[in-house]
C-alpha cells in the first residue's frame, strides 16, 4: 500500500471547504475541531490509513477508529487528529490529506491553530492572526476583519499546509489564535472560531466551550503532554523568534 491513503465511508461533497484541526500549541485546533463537530453535527465521512502511523486506534463506544479522521456535511470537510502526529511523518500525512482534498475539488483549505505568546496568563484579550497562501488570500481575510501575520515563523502541520497549497495554487488560510504553548487553551479556541465565522460564515455558539473550559483542560492534559514532546522535535519554540532578512 502507499504511505497514506484516505478511506471514504460516505459520499464526499465536491467543492467543500476543508478545515484542519490538529494537535499543536494550546491544542487550539483540536478543541475548536471537537466543538465544530458537536455543534454542527458533523459525521465521520473518511479516515486516514497509513503504516506510518503508530499502532493506535481510538475507541468510541467500544468501536475502533483511526486517530486521524475526516468529518463533514455537504459543505464542510474537517480533518481532525486525536493524537499528536510525529515530526517524522508529518509531511507524508499532510501531503496525503492535501492531495485528497484537491482530488475532491476543495474550494479552500483553512487550518485552525494557536500561536504561543509569552505571559499568556496576563493577556486580557486574545488576538487572532491570519496567513494566506497568496497575497489575494491574505487580503481576503484582512478585509473580513482578521489581522495578517506579516512577519514571523510558523511551525507544524499548518506550515506544511500553507506552503503546499501555495505551491499548487490552492486557496488556503491559516488562522492562529494567541495561546499558551503547553497548556490546553479553550479560550483561544473560542476566539479562533469567531474568526472562522468572519472568514467563512460558519457560525457556532462558543458559550458551551467557555463554560466547559476547566473540564476540557483536564481531559486534554495527556494529549497536551504527548503533543509537547512532538513540538520540541519540530522546534515549535522558534515561533517566538523574529526573522532576520539579509539582502
């Protein structure tokens, strides 16, 4: 078998918006993805199968599932992972998902992520930034009220997604909410969902997400621990740095 393959369980819509919510800083994407699945009633429509993945299955109601699944309806496809993706296989996994999304004529890809900030505990208001696969995509999100991340580093699945989409000419955006680096951050997830609504019109009530903040933090602490180990391998802390350009 190939390194990765997507197994489709249901009919996949053509021309859908494709979202990504993977373990990363503050587990922002994971928490936001879980809330979207619950609030929109998204069903599992496909999953990723790969010998590159560790021998892990996720049990839900006693039935095994792939840790990397795709949920959706007639307008949205949401790729979500319930386990950190090893730095050793992140390129193969993301390439497989992007190529599959391209084959389904996804009209745009959006990655939901956090960007760690120092002194997060003192931040009274969390900002959300955006980066685009092209100047036109960046202008689009800026016109919708999301501030552009004009300089900096991006590390992790969202970096690969944005670069690959830029190379193949597929419209893509990465949304990044300010968050804790090593602590699950439901508040940051709520902010990124508000920005997603601005960009796409996909609106969900974040009140429940905020109400269950402490419960989410407790449930997610083990995933955060494993994610932290992978972020170290990917040099996630480099996002704190400022790029230096030499002309």
